[in-house]
């Protein structure tokens, strides 16, 4: 019998206890904060593909027994999306693949997470009765986005000069204010 899970309110402890995994795809439009990084509205289709961007995701949880007491609850998350962003060099569209691949260990409270954070290689999350997995997926993908999106090699020639000939000509045509001061200095009173 297939169980139905509400990933907006997932009981991680029960999910991990049963060693379950889930995967799926959702429209980018369902991830509002992530969609804000896109160059164009997510409802429009991507160039030539005819499909809106899709976020692919998979989660897997397990309960790991430890000798010193309660079992540890772990969740592994993978997600990716091809996101059209604006190249900050040529200002054109660049389609980047954002990928998240993270493991989380759940702890009892914030104090424990803070105390163990420096020594642990994995990310620590506080075990809550209901975890919003979609928000976690969105957070991880946003953190994987480049600060400055750009093409490896831009498809159009990017001007690499800060000034052009018209700017230089306008500077030369403008009167020099110091020349006027020099004239005033030479005039006798």
C-alpha cells in the first residue's frame, strides 16, 4: 500500500524510522523565492524547449542507531533545476543548472545544533513535528545559485572599454575651468 505524504508538513521522524524515500518534479512557479532569480517569468516557456522550468528533487531518510542513546535521524536531499538567469557580463540570457546535494542530521533543539555545528561536517537541523520539505529544497537551490551568473564565453561580443570615442570628443569640446582661472590670475587689478 502506497502512503501519501504531505511534503509541506512531513513527519521526519516517522519517515526516517521507515527508511523511506520520495522523488518528484514540480514547476518552478511553485518555488516563489527561487523563481525570483529567473530572468523571465516562470510561466513563459524557455527558449526552444516549450516547457516551463521544472525542479527535480529526491529525499531519502533513515534512522541510524547509536550506542549512546536515541537513534540519529538523517535525511539526504538532491534537487536540480535549469534556471534562465541574466548574464552579468553580456546582460543576455544564460541557462544555469542549479544543483543541491546535502545531508542533514536532525537534533533535538537549537542549543544542541549550535553546540555540535562546529565539529560536524553535515548540516544540522532541529527536529520539528512537521518539516516543510519544499522550503528546504528551495533554500538549498537558492544557496547553490551563483552570486554573479555569467556565460563561460558570452555569445555576443562584450565591449571591454569604459569610455568610447563620443565620450572623449565631448570632454575635449568642453571648456577647461582651470583655463578660465588662469586668465583671471594674469589680469592686473
